[in-house]
C-alpha cells in the first residue's frame, strides 16, 4: 500500500514537471497560477517544480512563473559588440544629457545596453553615487572610477547582452528603492509601449521600473515605431525620454501632450 502511494506521488510529480516543460516549449512563458489550478496543488509545490527544472537547465524562473531557457539568437538581436558602433554620435550625446540629470548622492540604476554605457562614461564629475546595475560590462566600467558604490545582483548571464537575469536578479532588486533608473530601450511604440527581444530582460526591467522614483528612458531615434518580442512597460510608466533630433514629430507632440519630459540631445 505504501509503495503504491509513493509510486502515485512520483508519477504526479513527473506529470506536473513534464506539463511545465511542455508549456514552456509551446508558449515560452508559463504561470504558476495556471498549474496550481490544473493540478490542484499549492503555489509552493509548483515553485519547487520550477526550482528543480531551473537547476536542470529547463527554464528560468521569473516573477509568477518561468520562461524558456533557450539560445538567445532565436530572438534575432545583435550582441553588445555588434551594437556598439551603431548611431554612436547620437548615443554619446544622449549619454551626456542623461548624466547631467544626476545629483550628487543619488542612488541610481543603470540598465544594460550601449546607450546606457554612454551614461556611465559621463559620470566623471561625480564622487558619491550608489549605482545598481545588472550589466557586467557596465559594472566593470563603473569600477574604473574607484569611488562609487557599485551593486550587482546574481542571476543568469546573457552572453550577448552581458546582463544578469532570472529569479535571483528580480528577487535581489526587490530589496531596494532608487532615485533614478536609466533604462535602455530596443523598441518604442506609443501604442505598444517599450519592448525588447529578450524576455528575461523584460522581467528584470519591469522590476527596475517598480523600484525607481524616476524612470528615464535613453535611446536613439532608430528605436521609434518598433515593437520587440517581450513587453517591458507602457509609455505612461516612463517619466523622461532622452533621444536625438530624429524623433518623429507626431511622437514628440504626443509625448508632450501626455506630460512626458522629452530631452533632445
């Protein structure tokens, strides 16, 4: 009787985990609540399944569920090195304008990306900043100043963007409140909001936005009228946009009507 019970429990665990993996393969994203209802078990049970599957490399945990742990090349985006030379002059101007918004003693978050890296390169006039970043290359660049408090989370390293993502990164960020977030953007649409080709980074970006007093999006005008694979936030969640003079007139006007601050670098 006892052996039959053990076999039944083992089978149910296997069924749940196979169902989760199947859901990930079909939809790229699964939610804890869906499997709680489907298998009539607790959230704790499903979280344990996700932890087990994450350890096996089957998925990456995010808030409320999990996403596929797959080759990022399938999302069709460029690596940091490939992006570096694109619209470099515009990015340099944007970075300088963004850095000018910082006040001595601020606690800030710097997202991954080539434009946010230009923000870092313009921090030479500051001496007392607390800076959180999920990008390893940004952290290394900040370390060169030898005077800032630099904080980086744990997480999964994306080899192409050099950013840290996953449940560990999100859980880490929950513990902080920051003055300003400098958010890199891959795609911007008035209707669809801000988005990225990388789902893992979208979840981390959402957490960054939730803990920042002011959200400053930094990106060149080539990102307008585009939509990425993974949603980050609606435009209403952004306070300030720093871009170049290539911004479409109708978007500039619409943002002004929404009460958003737009800085043309």
